[in-house]
């Protein structure tokens, strides 16, 4: 077993512990095929786990959490893999970490297995579906078995919509005889798509089903790949990184006058909004800037992230043959979270839904909280109220206690522009006793300090009761800027471990450029960037000096770099430059036959072996470990042979996942209200429920804006399963100074919460 073999290696070769290089070499030699584990253990060594163990008097929960938290924050690792690395090092020293087991047990060979789907490969279900055996409610069964060509399922919080989607697909295949490849299921994030695939695999007892489960962006990207001859793009077009978009936009704006360059962020947002069908404020020459920016992208055979939906809409609307081909390809189209569809995404449907295509939309207008991204709750309402649609309501909430369901239902009823529905609580709590004083409560304090202290005290009391864990608890913030510091300070003072999932994207442009170079070594512009990861060894000044020194003349940068990599002459950082060039040039021809995780592991192995890497370079290497994690996840859920080009498409579509939050084990989760959507916790705290924070003054200038803010509070409340705390540190009934339309806060709209 891996842990025992690792411990035995430390016993045999204790001298390697004094050197990072020796540790990495030993691990690679002993475990040549287990690339993720080797990288995880090397990362833990880099942040000081060995010295920590040697200096520690007690190896306890707080010791483990300290190093786990550093791995998560500094390397972008998942909490499960960070826990595994720390525990493996501790066990390697013969010490047992005194905490509950992490998600990867000794019986499992590797972290990879911890994320593999729980099913038997190749085993095909042989029995027909019987809806009675899967215990559906009457409304759920009606949705699953409907014969309507247009079905809209209005599914409230905790009503089992994902289960209904899964059972609907199983029903079509098992009972109606629909070929799996004739079914298209669309959702919004790679994480949600992966979860849906897993549920379908589990439900049908097969790993090889060909149901097409996509995000909007992966569907659009796949269409562009298959029909690139209609778009002017080459078959190998790439997705522009954030830094590349910034460079192209700067170049574009410079042609329209220096005064415009200072407004680059405004133009970038406006271009994104235009591609998502969102109305934009007037900006000087925005139409010309939009056209020129897109022209510059195409010159470099690039698209940006928004083009993954914008360009397919253009393609489908202008090419009837392509539209008819897609219509004939799918017999059934199912869409999850339909309330989050924006105007541009909605324009896809008329071009892919044919006369004989059935469509099945699931959503809840009360949970539409992304209007700033172009989502419109009225789109779902439009379809639900269409007399050609079979509209089915899922109004049984299986997630939350009755008190939580009652006050959230009462609260959202204050929105006038909505699909009327009434949720019914079906949950029976398994948690009773002093740790749950009441299902809902409201507490007001004189300052945010006392509010935060109350939250910390209440969490400590709940944990001491022994029936709940830290990760059963979430604190949902409307504004991290206004609320986060006080909350985190209070938890730290109370020695309560917490995970703050408030940082942005963890996918890194620099390392993705390295992978693009491995995929296509001769692609213009990539190699010069890739050669400078994780530290700069060849900048423009040095390159021009060397060109002049060696009289290279007017040759391309690719030819110039090739010459410098193979010349016998010495120059600044020559050995590192030549080694990196050799690494990339040798990996590239073999990239089509290697798994993405193998390629990434080879790169990280080399980078970790370089001498004298400064702190910022080490940080880049450590953060690139997250890409290795994503690669392993991709390979585990991929129906296709996992290749680098497919992985790069996968990871760039993941950049659009706004609320892709990983829940950490062993820690209270501090999450923004927007990112909490789709999650659930036994205990939820919502602090700052007062005019100015929640509802936020900035967002309640109109009645429509207030309704959106009210939906966000509704979503936040309905994350709670057993207990909901609502707190404030000001008078929530005082009214807003900025909006005449609003005189009272949200608390006045749910009086039953006040005890």
C-alpha cells in the first residue's frame, strides 16, 4: 500500500529529507506511475511539513489543519488532496494525525481513485425502469414520464430537480427506447455536468453511455470545432488567455486614441456584455472597437471565452444547413437551471430544436441571481406561461426543516413578478437536542464585532454538542469587503478552522500557455511565453542583444529561439533556457499519445528540479499543481480518450464557472451568497441582514433591483437544512437613505423569524 511503502522509504533513506531534490527524486523513482501523489507530497515538503513534524510536540488536529490550509491556499489544491498529503507525511513518521479520517483511506492506492465515479465499467443495465421503484413523488413522476414535446419543470429549492433530470434521461432510454446519443443535456458548469454524468452512469449502471452532457460553453465550443470551415477559424484555433485578451484589447484601443486606453476595463466589460446579449452603456466608438477587437482575435486564430456562445449563435443563424444538422442530431434536449440562461444563450434554442425535438427545461425563477451576467427570470416565466407547454411544479422541499421553508416561502412572496408557487416541507430532522435551540432565529447586535463574536460562540457551542462537524456549517456573506474581516477575526480568536472560498479563479494563464506550446510547439507567440515559466530567462532585450551579437538577421522568433537553444555559446541563464527548450521540444511530438496528467507531471518534475528558483517562481510551480488535479478529474470523467487538446478546451470552459466552490472538510465554510447557490449545509448563518449590506443600497435603486436582491436572500436562506441564523449589527428596520421605494429591510418581511 502506498502509505506503507512511503513510510518504508523514509526509514531506509532518512538522509533524503534534508534536500527537496533528493525527496522528489526518491518519490519519482519509487512511484513512477503515481504522478499526483508524488506532486502532492513534494508540495507538502516545500511548505515545511518535514520541519513542522520534527519541531512539533503534538501532532493534532490544529497541526494538520495548519499545513492543509497552506496547501489549499498556496497551491490551490482541494482540501481532500491536501489532507491526504499531510496525513501521509505524518504516518510516514509513524505518527497518527488525531482527527477524523480524510476522504482518501489507506485502502485506496491514490488520490486519483478518490475522485473516480462509483460504478462498474462496462456493466449495462438489463431491466426496464419502473418509476415506482425509485420512489418519486406524483409531480416528479409526471415530469419524468411526460410525453409532451414542451415541458417546463418549475422546481423549488430542495425539490429533487437533478434527480428528476437523471430519471427523465433513464426513462427515455430504458422505457421509450431512445438512443443515448440522441439526448443532449445542458447545464452551466463543468462541475454540474460531471455530477450529472456520474448520476446517469450510476442510474444506468454503465460507464459507456453516450448521452451528450454539456455546458453551454462546451456545446458551443464543440460546434465551432466541428464546423470551423463556416467560421473562418482553423481546426486548431485556440482560446485566448486573459493576458492575451488584455494585449489585443490594448492594441485595438490604441488605434482609437490614447484617451480610450484609460477606459480599457469599461470596454472589456462592454465587449463581454455585447457578446452575452446584455445592453451596454454608450461608449465612444464602441461599435468600431468591438469589430476591430474581434478582427484582431481572428488574425491570431483565437476566440475569447464569450465567443463560445456568441459565435455559435452567429453560425447557426447564418447557416441553415448547420442548424438543420444539429436539429437532426438530437431527439431530446434537456436544460438544467434554466433561470440562469441569458439572452444570447436563449438564442441558441430556436436553431437546435426542430419540429420533432422535445425539450425539457428545469428551473426556478425565484433562484435567478445572476441578472448582472445577463440571466433573466422572465425567460423561464415566458415558457412556463406558454399554453403550448406542459408546466409541472415541484413544490415539495426535501432539504430544509419546516420553519426554514415557511419563512423563506413567506419572504419570496413579496416579489410580484414571479411564477406563483408554494413550497411544502417534507424533511424530518435527525438532529435534536440542545445543539438546535430553534429552527430559525434573528439576533441584532450593536456592532459587527459583537455580531461576529456571537457567531463564533454559537459555532463553538454547536460543535461541543458532538453531533455536527465544522464543515456542516456555512457563513454566507453578501459582501466580503464589508463583512469578511470581522467574521474571520472572530473565528480565528475562537480557534475555529475556516475555509474562505472568496478568492477568484485558480486556473493560471502562464502554465496554460506552457501546455498550449506542448500541444503545438510552432504556434506563434506561445513558445516565447512558455520558455519563461516559472521564471524569466529570455526577455525581449536579451533576445535582441543576442540576435545582434550572433548576427542572426531578420529571422522569426521561433528560428531565433531554436538557434539559441542549440548554439554552443554561453549567455545569461543559457543552461536553464536550453534545458526548458529541450523539455518542451521533446514533449511536444509525444503529446498526442500522453495523458494530460502525464504531460503536466513531466513539466512539474522538471520545474521542481531547477536550482535557485526564487519565491515567486516556487509559488507558480505550487499553484500549477491545481492544473494537475483538474487533469486527473478530467481523465476520470471523460468519455473520450483523454488528450491534451480536449483537456485545454475543458479547462477553458471551466473558467466560466462562477460558483464552482469546493467544500473543505474540517472547516467552517465562509462563502459569498452568490457562490452558495447549489450548496446545502445543516447550519447556515447569514450576517449583516440590514439595509446597506443586505439588501445592499447599491442594488436597490429600482423595484426590479430589489426583487433581484430579494431572490439572493431567498437562495441564501434555502441553503439551510436544520438551522438558520439571521443576524445584523444595526437596526434593520430603519430604511434606506438611497431609495425612496424601500423604507424597511428584509427582516420586516419575515416577522416570524424574530423570536
